[in-house]
C-alpha cells in the first residue's frame, strides 16, 4: 500500500469500476485538500470499516446518506433524489424513467419519508426509513 | 428544535411563561402578546442586524465544519425577528420550503439549521454523541449528579446537555470534545467501546478520543494508591481481553469458503449468497453433532470392539449405496454398540479387554477406575446433542427474527426501494447492469401499483380469481395426496416382499438383488421430491397475485406440505410397521435396518440433487439458449433449493439415534454439494428477477428448520426412546423395556448407593419423566411472547404520536422561515426606499 503519505486515486479502485456510486464513495471518504477524490491509507481504512460486517446501522446509514447527498448540502432534495434514481437505474437510455415517472416517483418518496414536510429528506428522516428495512445492513457491505 | 436552544431570559414575560412548562398554553399566549406589543416598534436596527448576519455568514465560506456559536447567533436573531412581526399577517404562507424566491440569507440560514448540519459536520456529531453518552450515564446511575445539569430554563429540556451560552467561538468545539471524553471515561469499558464503535467519525478521530479517554483514566488511577492484588487483577483482565480479541480475529481469518462466497456474491448479490450461507450454517450444525457423537459414542466403542457372533460379511461395492452388508456390523450403526460397561484393560489380564455384563456390577482394576457405561452414554449423548442443537436453533431463530422484524407496517415502499435496494456486494460489470435493469423494472412496477391502486376489481373478476386459486390448490393437494398414498402402498408392498423372501429364505439365493431392491422406496421418494415441485410451479403459473412476495410463500408452503407428509408416512412405516414386528422380515436388529434406510434416503437425495443440477440447470440452460433462443439464463430458484437442504437435514436428525455416524455422511454431502452448486450457479444461472427480501426469507428458512424439521425429528426420536421396545439381541439397550429405562436405572442405582442423592432422583422423576414440565414450560413461553407483542403494539402507537409531533414541528419551522423571508423582503424594500429617498434629497 505504500507509506501513509501515498494516495490511491479513484481510478485505481478496480473492483468498483462498475459501481455507479464509485465517485461519490471516493469523494465522501477522501480527506485530501485537492478534492480529487483520492484516498490515503487511513481513508481507505475508514471506507472498509464503514462497509464492514461489524459497522452498526447508525454508521452505515450516516455514510449512505452522505453518499447519496450529491450536492453535499446536508439534505436530500429533489435534485439529489433524481440523480440517485438515475444512478440506480443505469446509464443506458432504455433503462431511464420518463420525466413524468421520475416526478411522480420523487413526489411519492418525499411524501413517504419527509416527515416534517420541508421538501427535503434530512439525516434523521433517512435513518427512520432505513431502520424499517432489514435488508439495508446486508446490502451495504463490501467483502474484501 | 427542542435541543440545542438557548432562550433569552431577559424578557420578564418570556421568563414567566417558561417557568411553568406544564401549562404550555401560557407560553404561546405570552408569545402572541409579546408579538402584538412589539409589532409597533419597527426599528431600522433589524436591517442592520440582518446585514451583520450576512457579513458573518459571508466570512465563513464553504467550510464543512459549522461553528456552534454561529448557530446560536442565528437562533437568537431569528427569534428577535419573530417578535417584531405581526401575528395576523398570514398571506405569504407556502406549503413547502422549496421556493426559489428565497433570498441568499434565508438559504444560508436554512442550510445551517441543526437538522441539516447533523449529516455533515463533525462538531454536530460530537455534540450528538455527547448527549447520548450523557443519557447512557444517567441510565446507568440511579440519580444523576447535580453538577451535570446546566442552568437552562425549561425543566423539560434540563439535563439534555444544554449549556449556558458560550460566546467563545474557538473554544466551543474543543470543550465539547473534552466533555465527550469526560463522559466516555465515566462509562464502563464495554459501554465505551460500543459508543466509540457507533460513532460515524473517521478512524483517526476515534482513536484520538479513545487515547484521550484512556489517558485521563490512567492519570486519575495513578493518583490513588491501588493495592497490589487489585492491580494484578486489572492486568489479568486486560490480558484476557486482549487474548479474547486476538482469538476472535484469528477465528475470523479462518473463514471457510471465503473466496468462493465472495465470488458468488460479486456475481449474484445477497439473495443467492443467502442459500450458500444457509448451507454453511447447516454444515456447522452437523459438525457439532458429529463431534458430540464421535467423541462420546464412536470413539469409545471403536477402541473397545465387541466380539462378533457371526463373521463379518465381505465388502462388495453395493455397500456404499445401500449401507448394508459390510457396514452393518461396524461402528456406523446402532447394532454394533454394546450394552455393558467398557473398561480399561487391567494389567494382570495381559491386555485383553475385560468385559462384564451389566446389572450394576463393576470390576475394579488395579490401575485405576475408568469405566464407561455404554447404554447411559448413548442415551445421554443423544439427549444432550439434541438439547444443544435446540438451544442454538432457537437462539439463531430469535436473533434473525429480531433483525428482520419491523414495527411499522411498510407505508414507505418506494422510499425503501430507492434507498436500500442497491447491493454493494456486486462487482461484476454485467451483474451490475443486470441489477440496474431489475431495479428499473421493479420501480416501474411499484409506481404503477401505487398510482393505480384505486382500481377495483369487479365481483366477477374476484370470483374468477378465487376459482383459479382454488383450482390450483386442489391440483396441488390432490397430487400430493396421490403421491403420499403411492409411497405408502409401495412401501407396504416392499415390506410384504421382504416378509415373503425371509420366510422362503430367498435371501441365500440372490443377496445382491435383494439388497438392491431396498433402494426402490428411496428412489421413488426422491423422484417425487424432484418432479412434484415442477408441477407446483406450473400450477402457480396460471394464478395471478397482487403482491410479488405472495407467490413465493405459496410455493414454499406447497413444497413444505409435500415433504412433511412424505416424511410422516415414512416415519409411520419405520416406527409403526418395522419396529412393531421386526421378526416378520427376518430382522434381528430393527434399529440397524432403520438406520440403513435413512442412510439410503440421504444418499438417494444427494444423487437426485446432482441429477437435478445436471438436467434442471445445465441442460435447461443449453436448451433455452440454443433452442428457445432466450437471452437470459434460467433463474436460480432459491426457495426450492433451501427446502431440499432442510429435508436432507431432517433425515440426518432422524437418523442420529440409529446411525451415530450419519452426521459425518451429511457433512460430506454438504461439502460436495457446495462446490457442485457453486459451479452450476456460476455457469448456468442468473440472479432472481423478482425482488427477494433476504432477511425475511432467511428468517423463514431458519424457522422452518426449527419448527417442522427439528421439532418433528425430536418428536420422533423422543417417541422412539419413550415407547418403542428396543431389539433384544443388539444395541446398547437390549434387555430393557424402553431406551428410557437406561437413564432411570442409573438414577435408581445412584439412589441405592448413595441415599443423599435422592433429591437428584426426585428431580429426575419430576422434571424428565413428567410431561407436565413441558406444558408449564410452553405456557411460560407463550406468556412471554404475549407480553412482548403488547410492548410492540405500544411502541407502534408511540411512533405514530411522535410522527405527528414532528409534523407539527415542521409546520412551525415552515412558518418561521416564511416569516423570516417576509421580514427580510420588507426591510429590503424599506432600506431601498430610504436609500432612494436619501439619494433623491
């Protein structure tokens, strides 16, 4: 791995080349000042620790929230949710939702999860949704 | 909104209202009076304050770490604006806070609200965890110390870690961290470790916190003079804990099949992985069983082989299939075990094994007293093995149930689908694309379902669907009944065949053919297990269900019905027919025969799974690709495969009493099955298209393993031990009326030898022999379940109440933000007007 001063560029994480969230994951865990998404060894450890078996639901939901928050403003607003759904459904055109469906989907999501009705999903609301899904912990895992 | 607020205590009215929180109405009343009074004073000072705020905010820049003092600044300013508004001016209420007309100041204020900064600022995380450690400490102590409370006003928020207003911006975060470290020190070690582990900070920061906490502790410890022995105890405890952690990490590194499982999960995701994890779990159960029976039964008997009356038969290849022949007189079966006490060979006998018949007489050797009562050992080993398995099963079942149980019935299907459905384990590019496609299709289906939920089926349609369901169930039940009846008749026919051949002594003429004919019933049963689920799938194809998870449950229940009824018939055949009259088929040892039958069934099950993998998966994939020209590979049917595993395990549990080495056979079978299934899945299958809820399914499978499977096996074994007469010429329980007598006799002997142990005898008589104990235990169990369900109901109600409360708070927030914006707009036009007036003059 080199010394602690060496950095791992995000294109070198070959295992996750096909993961649509790879850029966000690198960005969230990176502590470099250049904001280029490169990871030091400690950052890589943090990444593995958050995605490991023994991380609690709290930690996983916290990092999942930060990964899904594409504009880094602390909440998931409509733009974040739209980008999230596009990442999930894939890059190709035939697997994208129509704008009408997207709007309906996002309205439904906000209706279901936005408890204080401020138009965005904040961390507590996100954790509330996550806590009701028992599959989250097993799917938010990277096995080394 | 209730936490992290400071209230300006200067205003007398406000103070009066806040000191009586019981009567919340007075607070609001005083508020409105305040606003009504102050609405006359409309000073320019507010505009200047807002500009000051803007300047402060501009200086901040795009920094991720939010200063806590700035938050307090904002709150105080916001509240000052509130007081200057008119209460009746409601015109600018908007429904959501997403208006684009917000000024940049409003947006900045919005972005620094506590609910939005928790997710991204380190200071917020530290303060949140400070509150949590405070709560934990309070819970651990009976009465919290007064000095932990701050001088905050509202009693209802007192003690939530609210401090007096600190204006020192630099020192706030550091002191917060110090206080957190202080709290961590005062917790017990396990609590501290758990708190640290749960904090979503980076590893470097967590280790820093831990170091600080330990350092202070060491300082405070070295201050006092600790006596020698407790320091030694302290070091021993630390050393033990270190060695325990290193042992755990060593165990973790020894993971079986880690690379293979990673490859499977990388290609197919968590759903298919759950099948292989279930297989691994079963392997460990069998390993445990094998260890227990191996050490306590097989090993002693293998070391002290009994004298055989007949010579041992020759080894022909057929034994591996039928389990009979050469294997009949080995340690594999019940019949080999002796019913006397085994002794270590004594020196004066020149090394020959010393044997004595039971009835309590024991020969004492000069060397020492190592006797091993075989009947007792057999009885207690089987009992203890089943008991341990039961405990482990119930524990894993309750743990799995706790993980997958959700209090709220899901209203939020779409949100959960979007937030939780991405499986990060999948690595392969094609699988990722496939997963994206699956998610796309599922989202489309869910959207369609949600939007067109109001479509009502006409009564005619409902009736039609009901009829189709009824028809499908009728087909399945009829086929199951027919097959079960067929198995019953066929086994009876084979039984009669055996009776005839034993009477006519045809066995001497063609022993191999006779032994091969014993394979007929297992082959039939395995064939039924293979073909009938296909029929159930066909029947399910014509049915139409509302929700996607119901077909899975229906198919599981149909398969379960088939397997349970087949096993029930077989048990009746063995225990009711064979055990009742073993002489008629020429058996001297019916237990060995039953053991062999179970071995044959297990083996045939394995062979047919292999055939199914070959034809069902490999050839079907070739067929669908080349002939049907389908793009996709066949789907791996997880539920069916897991049920087959459960069936095999039931056979293994049924057979432990009669064949102590059966767990070893099962271990071998599972080991081979893992590799075969893995290679087949990688080559021939793809992940399931329909949404598969992994935790729920895993819970169901563990429950099925516990309840029909293990419970049925233990009921059979208990019935055998309790009521059926063991054969008189073989096995460790010959000459006893039931197997249970072995334990009873031992207790009586103990009582005779040592009258002080009569308490043990009484306990044995009342607890083990009396079925009342079981009823009482079951009753207590049910009461505990009832209490827990009531608690869950109460929690559900509380969740609804809290949700309403949060909605109301949200309304408050909306109101305040719109007011802020309104005031800002007013002041801006006011200042512009003033400026234009000034400039015009």
